């Protein structure tokens, strides 16, 4: 059976992330991750294991024990002709395109794309996170501002449940300057920073008053699928 450090290295390669990027995304200390990566610690706590698995998009059971497959797909695609063969325990999340309003931060409208291959997720993917799948939408991402985590052509699943707060350093889909953007949001006492994972793109910093007028937050990104 493989060792934890070997499984972690394989999963990092699969997700196209380095250790620092994983620590940032999973919200664990780089020192803690280094112990696991270098083999000094060989047992993951349940909390850290789940954070790492969620960040890398892998099967937490495989990460902890080495049993099963590294990838436990939460999503499957079926041709429309096969939709009646959908296994129990899955739910469909439609793909949408956004129609933008004319004014700053005007709420957009959504149009479901009919001629796409439907995507079906495990119901447990949502129930484990306390998310209602009826409030979720999928969008196609174009652009390289969020690589290496999200590549151009990937699809993201967004929880569009209205929220009164922003989770710091989490990825959100938002409308800004009449375009759909996928960015990390960092909120301070007076400002909101719009940040790309691709460091060639500079931060955009708005006052909270400017953000309220210029930005419409669609929702929090909870999943991405596509190229690796």
C-alpha cells in the first residue's frame, strides 16, 4: 500500500497545484502540510483530510487509507437519450449563460442552455455541505486569470443562495464591469479586494461603498470540472 506522502504527491500532480497553493486553498498551515508531504506525519486528522480532499477534488477515503480510487466522481455526464438511466442518488445541475443589465451592479438574468450535455452530481455532494442543489448553477469559464486552479474552458458550479456575508479568500462568481468574473474576494474593514490566482493579473481594490454599487455577487464557487 502506498504511503500518505506518495498519495499526497500524486494528488498534487493531478490537481496541478504546489504545496503552497494547496495550503492556501485548504486553509491549513504550510508547516502542517509540509509534515505530511515529507512523511514526518503519517496520519491525517479527519478535518484536515477533508479540507485537502475538497481542495484537490479527490476521494478522502483514498487519501487517508490508500483504498479505492483517487478520484471519486461527484459529477457524471449523460447523453439526453440516456437520461432515464440516471443512477439513484444523483441530481442534475443545469448550465446557464448570463445576460447582463445596462446599469452598474444591476442584477443579471440567466438563460438555461438547452443544447448541452446534462451534468449530474451526487446528491451527497450537496447534502454534506448543507447546500440546496436547486440554488446551484453551472457556468463555463473563459480566461486564464484563475489558473492553475481553474483553467479556461472549465465549468464551475456556483451556489447562488443569497448571503449577507463574504467568506474571506474564497472564490466567487460575480458581475463586474458588465462581465462574468471568477475571483477570490478578500474583505477588510474598508475595502474589498478582487484577486486572481494567476499572479500576472493585479489586484483590484474597491472601497466597500464602490463594491456595493459596482458588483453583483452571483454566488460562491463550490466545484470545478474540466481539464487538469
